[in-house]
C-alpha cells in the first residue's frame, strides 16, 4: 500500500498555486512559470531527471524506478490567457491584461502535488513522467511537444490529463469512453477580387455576395445535436470587407470560422464539403481564394482501459462519477496525445456555481488540489506502483 500525501504538503501546494496565479504568462511565453516549476521540483521533490525546452518552454520531470516497466505520463498546462482579472484577492494577477482563467495554475499545482507523492512513494517499476506543456490555449503546445525530437526518448505507454469543469458538482469525476472533447479547427478564408467605382460594381469583382452565400451554406451544415455522429458547429467568428470608402466597391474580404465535430474523421468530411462549395462559389465569381488554418485542436479519444482505471479510482475514493453520453463541445489540445498514445482525459467538477472558464472572475477552486492528486496517484497503481 502507498502512503497518502502529508497534510503539511497541502499548505505548500496552496502557496505554490497562489504564486503561479499571481504571475501568469501567455501561450508560448511561459519562461518564468516553467523556471519556477523546475526550481520548486528540484528543491522540494527532485525527479530522477528533467528534460527542458520541450516544444518551446515545456518541461518533463521523470521519476524513474530504474527497473523495466511502463512509462506513465501525466500532463498539465503552463499558459494563462489574455484576460484582465477582476478578482481582488491578495494573490490577484500582477500582470495587466493576463490571468489564469482556465485553472492551469491549479493543474500545474496538482502535478507538483503528484511529485510530492512520488517522492514519498517512488515507482517500483517503470517511470512516471510529469509533463508541463506550453501553449495549450492556442492549440499549438501539444503538437510542438510531440514533434520535439527530445520527446521521442520519453515514448509513453499511457497518458493522462484532466481539466477542471465549472457547472458540475465540486470534486465529481466526469469521463467518457471514445471521443471526449471536440475536434476544433479554425478556417481563415481570404477573397481577392477587384475594386471598382461604387457606381459600377459590375465592372469589378466584389466578394460580398460570395461571402454571404458561404455564411448561409455553413449555417445549413450545422448539426447542434452533440449526440449525433455528424455533430458539427460552424461558427463565423470574424469578417471584413472592403474599406469605409463610399465611392469604392469592395475588392477584398476575409471570413473566419471555427469548426467543431465529434472526431477527426467527421472534421475532414465537413471541411471537404464546406471547402468544395467555397471553391465552387469563388471560381464562379472570378475571386481568388486563399485558405489557411489556425488553432487546431485534435479531439480527445479516450481509451477504454484508461477510462476503466479512472472509474475504478473515482469509485475507490468515493467520488461522484458522471459518465457523459456526448463529447464536450470545447477543444483541448491533449487530443494530440490521445490520438497518438493510449490514455484518457477526464474532468473534475469545479462546482455548480463557479464562474465559467475564461471568464474574468474565474479562479481555480483550491479544494480540487486534493481530488487531482488523489486521482493521479490512484492511477499510478495500475502501472508503476504494483509488482504484479
Ligand atoms: Zn482554456
Ligand atoms: Zn484549459
């Protein structure tokens, strides 16, 4: 049997969480955050070794038994958001216009809590890797870590991550086999036509009508029912056309959408359908079309065995277990990991009346630190903490 975490460590974890909260950094620029995490681990709960600079600012701390066995990876995110904090507690963000509004400060703290637990309960076989990943909020961090050649040496057998989830009972464990978060992609369309005199639009090429048709076509493709396999939400998020010059018929326009589906296959299918219509409309109107993508989040695909382990731990700890019928509508870039490795993502309820994620008054509920450490340490028993 493994020991639970000492009570005194929770006070340290709360101070760590508040320090991280007060010192947020944006995606890809988490230099001081990762330095603080590394120093804290090295001082208090030293791993066997670190791998630094993964996908930019990423850090992996490995607790190695020195014996053969599986490599188990847990992930937390380093980044904050470009949102001005409105809370005025004594650990409020000290950087104007930047704050931890997704709870990544809490997620990092939980991984540090797991490091504390691993220091008291070292793995008996294989290794446990704690990955502090950059740039989750723009969807680029997971992919850059996976593409980093230093990550090849880690090669995990199983990967886990969690996200806190407001609107659900505090400490409830929310999980689902198969697709768990949506596949999300952002599509940037640029239409180049030809300006003309506003009194003679017919002698130029104005993209307005094609853009309107594209918006209407995308709207017809929407299937808001998340229970359906063809679930698909296409949201126009940005548009621009011409100039505020009243003698000129517009010759240039941009239209940006986000696309959400249940899984990667449906994403490709819907993208193909939408794009072939857009190309057809643009060609028929002599518009030059440029297509670009950004903020791609691969859908999380939860492995059955990993989900069973999450359910077992939650039941053994006496936590409420909520099994979802449909995937969550948001994207989470941990999907890039579960597309490649077996594993699963789950959520821990942040309380029914907690402000929503990305809202300016949100703050990570510190009671979740214990739930997170208990869940993650519980999961190790299936991999690195049993001699079976
Ligand atoms: Zn977020
Ligand atoms: Zn997040």
